[in-house]
C-alpha cells in the first residue's frame, strides 16, 4: 500500500483522513493486516469455559479476519486462547463447545493437550525431526479484566495499559457481578464503512442535532473527552436526572454527576458504563461499505435499566445508523476530499485518525 497518511498532531490545523480512506479496497485490506491483527480483541465472558476440561470454539471477526480460535480451561483452571487449526493439514480441531480431556483432530487423529501442546500423531513414527515446536497449536496472548477476556493475535501494544486506565475510573465496579442479559443484546447491520461508525461514536458534537432524548438527560455543555494512548473516554454528565454513579470517596470524579462513561479501545471496541451496568459494542467490518455492530448488555443494577443515559440504547443506535449511512453516501462524492476537526468537540475523532495513520504507515 503506497499511500501514506498524515494527520497533523495539532487539532486546530489538522484535516481528517481523506475520503479515499473510506473508498479504497486496497486500504481496506491493509486495515485488516496492519490494524486488526496488531490490536486487541474482545472475546467475551470467561463463563464460556466455566469448568475445567472445557473447550469453546469461536471465529474472530467472521467475514473479515475470520480467524478460528478456541478457548480452553485445563485441570489447573487456567484459560488458554489458541488457534483452532490442526498443525497437520489445517483442519478445524474443535467443532462444538463442551467438555473434553484432549483436543483431537477429527481428520487424522492428531492429539493436543488443552494448552495446545502437541501430544500424539498416528503413523508418524518414521518422520524425522518430529515433533517440532511448530507442531503445537499456536497460542495467542490472553488478558483478563475481571470476568472479561481479550486476546491479541500479534499486538503491537500491551493491553495492561488499557486495563490500568479503565480501572482508574470504573475499577470500583464489581465486574464479576455483571450478568449478560441476552434479551438486551443484539446485532445491527450498518451500510457504512466501519471507521465511519467509530468516527460518529467518538464525538458528542452531534448529540444535540441527532439525539433529542439523549440530549435531554446529558449536560452537553460539560461533555468531556479524555485521551489516552490506545483508548479514550467520553464522560457524560447528568442533566435533570438522578440516575448517576454512586462514586466512592477518593474517585477521580467524586462529587460529580456522572451519567455515563463511554470508553473506546482502538480500533473497534466500545465499553459503555451506565449506573445499571455495561453495554459492550463490537464494531465488525464486513465489507468496505458494510459493518456489523454487536451489542452485549451486562446488567448489574436492573432497577436503573430504563432511566437516564443508558435507557434508550436501541433508539440512539438507529439514529446513529441513519447519520452514518448518510456520511457513507457522501464520502463517495468526488467533490468531498477531507474535512476539519472541531478543536473543542472532536478530539476523539482526531485521536482515532492519528492512530489509524500511525498503524497504516508502520
């Protein structure tokens, strides 16, 4: 990919990524290899492998990365994230979730331990220099934050810095008590480039113009954006509602009326904390102009579900999709090249574009 991107670090001078970023198929493919394979990804709750000797297959970002993974828990109750690909002929090893003592490929019987270590292969007694380290299933880095799991396939930064930053403000919450509410979890199909969806998420500038109901419960004038190296935080303050976090003494925001903490982790993960719990949004590229957004709702205090900033998520999502799909149509115009950033309202988008340029230029 010969294109080099430049986003001026001075937001008052900077221009957005060019429209070609959202239109070019070669750039879209480079995003997969240079950004998504170099970042960290949401795997969900650890109860997917809730007992020892359990294996749970999954596909990471199907129809984009389409990387076969398997989570396992061994007899010592350690969780592993490994490639679900047999090192003999590339067959998928685990095809269904359940209890198992070993991982055995159904094609030719190659057997692995639950941590992916090669153990046995029929009819290979005469093979020289066998087994080798490459005969083990590939192991990926796995990080725990409370009950939640994240993996990096070939990450260029350490996830602990993300965890430490999250803990600064929401570490007081009892994450192990958060329970998945499948009735409030769903997928949305958006006819737009995945990065346009993130652009929209990363600024509250549009709230008064697009989200009447949300604007009524958030104090737009006090909306904050806090930047960190590979994530940022938007803080929503309450306006005319008592549905706020009960923050402990010594907290960074103690005494403030916080209605929501909106965390974004580069490149495609949103962790939205409300007084009722957590809404996880995973933005999944499907094509250059199609995106799937998966919402997972983890409830802590059900009595606060239908009030405040976190009460109208479906309506807000539909409003966002309409705007983002309009932008998708607009950036196809040959007469749109790039825009400017609002220095007071679009710090998050500027930060995102700088990271995209940094990773793509690497």
